[in-house]
C-alpha cells in the first residue's frame, strides 16, 4: 500500500534545513540508526531514538510500501564498558552481551517498536572493519602507530566538522584531553587498538586488537545498505564525535563525499524537568517503569507527545494523562474495524518533519468527532491501540463485576439498617485503588481511572 505522491519533509542536520525527502531509489529506501552498547538495561533516554525512528520507519513503510524500506540498527557488543562489566562480574563477555541484547529487544518491544530489518552486532563484522581500515591506510587517510591505527583528520580537514558545525582548529583549541604521543594531530581518532590477553581481540595486520567505536557503524552500514543510503539517525549526543567520524571514514573510504544523505537527530530526555542522573535519583530504565506498572503503550504515547527535536520531559502527570486518554480511545474503538488507511491529517503531521505531537493532536480530534474507525487506523499506524499492546487496559476492568456486586449488596443492607459504614469503607478502598465509584438508582459502576492498581483490591 504505497502513497508515493505524499511529500515528506525532514530537518537535515547536515544542511541545517528542512528538506523534501527524495530517496535515492524509491524501491529501496534505506535507513541506519545507531543502536545501544549492550552492557546493561536500556534507560529511558536510550528508548527515545528507538521510538522516534520507529515512527519514521512506520511512515516510510506507509508511503513507499512495507517491502520497499530497509531499516538497520546496530548493537555495539565490543566496548570498554562491556569489558569492565565482565571484569567486575566475572561473567563471560558473550553471556553479558547476549543477555543485554535480548533485554533491549524485549523492553523496546513493550514500547511497540517494530524490530528493524537488520540488527547487526559489531563482533559479526570485524573482517569488514579490518578491510575498511586497510583501505583507509592505502588511500592515505589513516596511519598505523604503536599497535593502533588512527584516522588522519588533516587528510580530510576541509570537510571534517561540517555536521556538528565545528572547525578542526576550534576543536583542537577546545580539546583538553591528554593527547597520546603517537597521534600526528590531537583530533585524530582510533580505528583500531591493541588488546591485552584478558580482553576481546581479533587478529589483524596491526596485531591482535579490537576496533574503535566509530568504524563499526561505517563498516556495518556499508555492508548492509551500500556506500550511500538515505537516512542516518541517532540522538544528538552522537553528532560529535561519533557521526562526524563516521562521515569522515565512510566518505574517505568511498572516495567521495557520499554516505548518508539525510541526517536526523533527536533531542535528549529529562525526568520531571531535570537531566536524568543516578545522583538525582531520577534515573530509570525502561524495565523500571514497566515494573512500576506503567504500561508500554502509555510510555510510548508520552514520548510521541513531544516533537523529536525538542527536549522531552518524562513526568508522572503526563503518564497519568496518557493512560486516561488511551483508556478512553480503547473504549471508543472496542469491537470496531479500523478504516483502510490512517487519516490524511495524521499523515500530514508526520510528513512534516515527523511531527508526532501534531499527529497525536489529530487523534484527539478524530476521537472528539466520534470517528472510531479513523482513530483506530491512525493510532495503529503510530503503534498505538494495537491488539498486542492492549492487555493492560482490558485486564483489570473485566474483573470488577465481583466488586460492583459487593458494593451493591452493602448498599442494599445499608438502606435497610441505615448503617452506611461498610459502604463508606468499600468506597474509600475503591477510590484508593484508583477507581471512580458511580452510584445511581440503576446500580453501581466502578470505572478504572489513571493509576488504577488492581493489587490494592486484593485485600478486600
């Protein structure tokens, strides 16, 4: 189902402009997004690019056709943080990365993220990285020194820094790091480094070692998507040095300034208005929130309510409001067949630089107009109101009939005895559990509100 005449505009970090998206080949639209380093649970900030680029992936599939879009997102499974985690825990590195990779996929699945077409792990592409490094040396863009191989920034000085808007001279002036003696220029970065016996390593022309972080994405995107592709995405914390270095390596290896044509960067995430940090006690993994009873669908809706290029603030209040909204929408669309396509206004919002906040505003309009079929189709296009995501909303309400009966009987008795203490006790308990108590001549109804906690009813 393609709607190819639709115009998508994206803010291209590379040109600092909002541009009409024109794929290199409309039959083969390609996107690469930098994925996680797998040594622990994904925190809430790691989930933001996953949800942002999941929405872009869904939009591209809607416009160009499901089988015409290829999305690759990598796993960095060779890294000093992983090595440190293995050393302190005494567990094999392979066990840690296998476990944390699966955790990541499970947690992101709970947020309704589709799995990308390719999920390469860095350790599977070491020979390709070695080949790319050899090529860069042969072309005069890299040099070997003391078991390391370094990229020579001077060999590409005119273009280095374009993405982040920095000049090499400014960067050198601002670099307060101690410069390794074997570097020709303090900005030169590592493509390969030696590994001691206790660290993961692979044989190479420069001795046993492991790749630098930046070369991984260049080699994997080249293998999976070709030397030039459409979109490269990630958090704006990766713009420099990671993406800047990827561009340098890839363009020098390709022998021209091709590589990714559109660069998209999402802004960072805060919690209750502050930067997330362990010292402030506001550091959450996605799993923490799921375990605290926030449904994945609620987390997703909170994320979508902020434009990807604005800082996103996670607050409990937003989560409660999102939960109430989703309950309302699910009630409205229960038993309804979705429309054949998402509403044009929703697609228009998303086509304008992925304005998910605007798209959500359009969902509210569809709900207000009572267009349940349009609401359902449009919400599902955004990864909301799907059957897989709905268990949280349907589970508690089905079990409330017994409690309603109990309150009804207590009220009956109270009418006769004029002692309403039991009724008041039950009402208080229901309200504390997050239920709204509606009593009328017709009977008793308990309606789950935001923050409903069925566990609090079990004492009754």
